[in-house]
């Protein structure tokens, strides 16, 4: 009887197909969250992960990397849903970012080494609001050196951590649909950002600091929306990473997906963006 129950759970797991969202906490990488999710599901189904060929047919992936230091929505595809992850890269994303004036770091966030400090007392709320207008619409942006973008097949962040000399990627066009100041308590300020693919909030905050004749770095970053998936309504926290909960979420999220699956490989705005799929 126990074997039959395990078999049923495994059958249910391998029949799951579609797109849903999970909550990625601050700290682990997006790939690390995906691997933990996969381990939880296989363990619940009673599937041995060592040398078991069936383990190799559980297709699961995420549509767009979220920084290790960031939290929020991570869109996940399972089964045939992995083929639809490209659409998540082309859709808009929303973030809430807390920036700090007066300090710059090599990673452009709180995890890096401080590289510069400048006074910020002269900056007013009005100054900050006026500057935001310059970063709305179609703009040019230089990606951070610490990023998932690749050079010769390796991530820039990996090369930087090894101490290798890395040239910044050239500025590229990105789109900011909306950008607003939610709070200003110097040196901290909170922004709400809605942007397109290939956009880096860390670069935005750094550029805002430079525009204000000081410097700035990201202290906290949360992705609140990716495509149609929102943090409040759709992101499953770790205690709900079960076959039943994911099955319910897949059913709930069907209405959010395009009517017809794309037949051609979708081109994203930036070739550096990839949907990560592991089998």
C-alpha cells in the first residue's frame, strides 16, 4: 500500500505542467531556490535522486534570474511550462527598491565593498523627484559588472570574484514604464519601478546618485511582479512547496497565460537574458 501511495504521488508530480510563481527569499541564488524546490517535490513523491533515471525527466526552470541579495517573485515552469518561460522575460517587472545616498559599492548593492563616499545633505525630496523623470521611458543603461551577463561563457560576477579584469558592457536600451518615489528619509529613499527586460535596478540607483552629484547603492530589493504574477497573490512560500499546492497554483494561474503557446523561439529584448531550465 505504501508503495502504491508513493507511486501515485510520483505520477502526480510528473504530470504537473504549466507556470506558477514562488517566493525567493533574500540570500540564495535563483538556481539554488529552484534546486531546493525540485528536491522537495522529488522527496515528497518518494523518488530517489541518486542514479534514478526518472529524476532526469522532471523538467523545471525559472524565467529570469533574481539577484541573490534580492527577494520576491520567481516565475517557475514545470513540465511543458518550461517552454513558455521565454514570455516571462519579455514581460514587464515591478520592483520596490530601498536606496542609500552617500555610498557606492563595487556590486552596486549592500553586499559589496564600499568604493566611494560623498556628502548627500544637499539632496532634497524635490531634487530626487525631478531626477526620476530623466530615468523614465526609453533610456540607455550600462549593466553592472557583478551580473549574470556573460563573457566567453562565464558570468561577469564569477570573473569579478576571481579578481580578473572585466570591462563594463556597453550601454544598451532599456525601458522604464513607471518610476516613483515612495519615501524619502535621508540617506534612505524608496522607489517603485516598473521596467522591461534586461533592466538593472542596481544600475538605476547608482545612476540616480551620480545625477544628484553624490553616489547611491541599493540596500533592499524586492520584485513584486513579473509578467502577470504578483508577490501577494501568486508567489508560493516555502511551506507551500508541495505537489498539491503547486497543482492548485497551476490551475489558478492558467488564466494568466497566453491563449496559444508560442511555436517559435521567443527573442527577448536582450540576448543576455535566459530562462534557466534544469532536468
